[in-house]
């Protein structure tokens, strides 16, 4: 080998080594960035749990009362709607039976309509995006065996696994097998599996780290921008103002719902009397 060839080979070796170092530094950077982001996300969730507990303690009963009464009002409105087109004074149970039947028929109709639409289009939704299915559950279970928080070796590892488990649960609910498979690829091999030097494997891991980082950033941003997140960053005065406004809003809504319920009950009784007189 000539001196020129030796220099050329040495230059290529140096170039490869420089690329290897850069890739490994890039991977280390993303590993550290992910660890820091997971720690921040865990801290945010812990802080929000405390505020959510305070909200539950101060507003929980009112919120449940509003939800319960809103459901009752909705049911009464449906009863009145059915009774207005009826020719006889149906009882509450008969009207509720009609509502349940109508809902079941509506659900069946739309399910059949979507199926016929997909058949006409001749390109059903990709299997990888269909919620449920044996393939999806099989992949999810395989991933869960790898990342379950109970397998953690320490608190930091547990926090990381809990975050990734939430991402996995979201992918399962969305029927996203592609995301589940990416997570399996990420967790199925230890970090040492990329050595000896494999630029393709390291590049793939860097890409996976970048995607996971972006997903966690979105999750963290959503948490911080939520009502609870804003309360955490507000002053005590902001928090007290929030509780005062929410309490007033819920009580006002509860009073309006009670008024609507009384009016609906009175209207239902009047309508039944009208129908009874006609039938007599």
C-alpha cells in the first residue's frame, strides 16, 4: 500500500470515528434530555395531584350534584318530547323504555352506515389503526411486560416507565400499533445492544428518543396550560378567586337545573292530564 493510500485509509477511519462519536454524543444528549423531561413531567403531575385534591374537597360535591341533576333534566326533556307526540299518557318507565330502544336503534343504524360507507369506498381503515383486535392486544401485552412500572429498578426508572406506560395506553386506546411497536423496539434491547458500533441502530434510537421527547413535551405543555396547571403557577389570591367563581357558577347552574326540573315535571303532569282527558 502506497503512502497516499495509507493516508486515504487513515482519513476514512478518522471520518468514521468522528461520525461514531457524534452519533453517540447525540444519543447521550437525547437520553439526558428525556430523563430531565420525565422528571419535570413527574413533578408537574405530583403538584397537580395536590391541587386536584383541593378542588375535589371544595367543589367535588357541587360538581357531582350538577352532573346528577343535569342527567335527570335531560331524561325529563326526552320524556316530554316523546309525550308531546304520543296519543296516550305513557308512564315514566314506558317513556324510558322508548328512549333506550331509540338509542339502541340509532347506534345500530350508524354502525351499519359506517360499515357500508367503508365498503363503498373499498378501502377500510388500516388494521394498524383499528381499536381492539387480537394483534393490537398482543403487541400491547408484549410491551407491558417490558415497561410495567413494577419492573423498575429505582424511583427514576419507575417514573420513566410510568410515563411510557401512559403513552402506551394512549396508543392502545387509539388502536395505534405502529406507536406500540416503536416503543417495543425502544425497550426490547438494552443500551449496550448498539455496541459494537452500529450507525444504523444508533440513528434509529436517536429518532425514537426524539419522537418520545416530542410526545412528552406535548403532554407537559397540556398539563401546564390546563386549569390546574395555571392554578399552580398563580398566586394564592388567584386560587381563592378561582374557587369563589367556580362555587358561584356551580350553585347558579344547580339552581337553574332545579328550576328546569320543576317546570318539566309540571309540564309533564299537565300533558298527561290532557292525554287522559282525550282518551276518556
